[in-house]
C-alpha cells in the first residue's frame, strides 16, 4: 500500500509539473485529490486496514496528500500570475488613443476663419495685427475722429453709452488714433475686433465685427490705398477681381471713398438662367468697405510731422465679407450656432 502511495505521489508531482495552465492544473487536482481519486480513497479506507498497517499507511497517505496540495497551490499561483501577465499584454489598450468612431473635434467659426484669412492677407502685405478696447471713450470713438458735436452717430439711438464719456465702440476706427499715439510713423496695422450698435434685423446684429486698416508713411497716396485693397480683394475673392473707388463721406478721411469689388457671382449682372444677379443687383459691383486718406484734423490729435507723413485708412465688416464670399443669405445664421449651418465651413 505504501508503495502505491509513493507511486501516486510521484505521478501526481509529474502531472503538476506538466500542467501548462490553471485549467490543466485543476484537472490534475481532480485526478489526484478529487472525491473519486485513489489517494483520498486510500485515506478513507485506512480504518478498515489491519491495525498494524493503519498508522504507517494513514501517515504516508496524509503526507502525500498534503505534499500534492502544497505543490498544486504553488504551481497554481505561478500559472495564474503568468496568465494574468499574458492577459495584460493581450488586452492592452491605449487610453490616449481617440475613440472609435472618432468624435468630431469641431472647427473654427466662419467669422473666425474669415478674420484669420483677412489677417493673413494683410500680414503678407506687411501689416501688423493690433487690437483695441471695446469699451471706448467718446473722445477716441468720435471726437478724435473728427465727428462734429452734432453728428447723428453720437445719438443714444445709434450708440450704446456706458455713462457720459464711455461707449461700446461703434467701429474699430478709434484704434487709428490710439495706434498713432503709441508709436511714431511708419505705421501699417490692421485692427480686427467686435463693435456695437443698437440695431437688430436681418442685416444688423447689435454686435458685429470689423477690420480697420491704417497705413501712415511718407509719400502715401490714394494709389497706395487702391493697390493695397486690390491685392487684398484678389487674395480674398479671386484673382480676376477688380475694384472701383466711389467718392463718399466719412468724418475722418479726406477724400473718402467707398470701395466696390467686381461681382464674382454673375456675368454682366446676369445669372446663367438669364435672371438678374441677386448679389450685385445687376450692377456688376458689390460694395465691400469704406476708406480714404486720413484727414489732417485726425492727425492733429497726434504729434506727427504732417508735412512729412500722410496715410490711408479703411474699414470693412467681417460678417459682410464672410457672407459675400460664402453666399450666406441671412446675417443671423452666423449667430444662431446651428451646427448644421456651421458644419458647412
Ligand atoms: N468706421 C467706418 C464705419 O464703421 C468704416 C470706415 C470708413 C473706416 C472709412 C475707415 C475709413 O478707416 O477710412 O462705417
């Protein structure tokens, strides 16, 4: 009997050694220590043995069982650890990878895209980008820009007043004087930013965006203004574009002009189906901005040698440029934040 026990112990050890994984090891455990296995059976039968065999047989069987249990436990921990290791390698996921399907990361708003596009064009022409305060003094917003004390734009119906001397700037033009006070000529700057007027309908929002331009140097003429704007317009609306300057009035430029771009939507004012172009209303020209030569009265607020330095200025609406360029039919679409609209750009 003792011999048989030793055989079982040896066979069990060999089987434990050979088990490749925890499942195989569990089979070994059942085979050698399970309810129907031989070794436990021997243990259970010890009582029926002749008295002199009971002690040695029981002890040997018990020791063999304990030995196998201990070795199974040890091997089991080893195999489990190895299996865990393997699972960690197999299941490795990189939590820093984007999800699948990838969530949309969004995009810049059309107005931001347009502002940046215009900035890029003028940066390429040697202009610098400057920004100014949206809460502006009446002095910079109107007085320094040569607005007569009775100018209608000053009315409370046309301007948001914040007390007596402060307004939400109605245009980006106040930065002309601020920029000139801040540095000596030459100046070549553009000033993008928000501006405010108490209007609200299909073509006006109380807050909108402009880009101001200012160039001050020696020997600047209206031809420089035209050349600069022509280059910018071609970059924005296409190389075939022309511009024309029409006389106009602004308090802070003299002479003042309005600038039109040749229509990019039609031929000779007509669409392909022969109907009148809705963009230029059949005129072949589209108004895009105001401009002019900086008025000497404006330069009078700055300590510049006006015999030596002159300049031009211009101001355009970013909304208008974006709408013209992309055929946006209603200004309010730019502010509704409807993803179906915004996604198109
Ligand atoms: N500030 C004007 C406006 O808001 C636009 C403008 C016109 C700006 C002529 C200029 C300019 O610099 O020269 O309507």
